[in-house]
C-alpha cells in the first residue's frame, strides 16, 4: 500500500531514479450535499415571491418562519429560509 508522503522511485533506465510525490487520494464516495444556508439577505428589487421561487419554497412559508404579516420586505433585510 502506498501512503501519503512516501517517496516512490520509478526506474526508467538502470541506475536512474526519480522521486514522484504521492498526492492525497480522491474520495470514491459521492459528494456530500451542500449544507443548507438558512439565511437570505434581500437584494434591491426582490420580492417574497421571487425569493421563494429561488429557494424552492412558498411565500406563505417564508412569511410564517419570519413572522411577517405583510409582503413588504426591504433591501438588506435578513430572512430565515424554511
């Protein structure tokens, strides 16, 4: 078994050798899902409807988790995502 940091000697001609660095092996497991970012900062001109669409949720759910009574949001406002 080859380990990280172990020098390998590859002989191409008699009495000549080259050291080949061993790199960290890549995982053969499927990539992990990205952790969900549960916060969203409202950008200029955005609406709850647009933010809901971008984040695969509904306006009703956005309003509920953020305690909003109306659809009015402001640029820079931080919303929790369901």
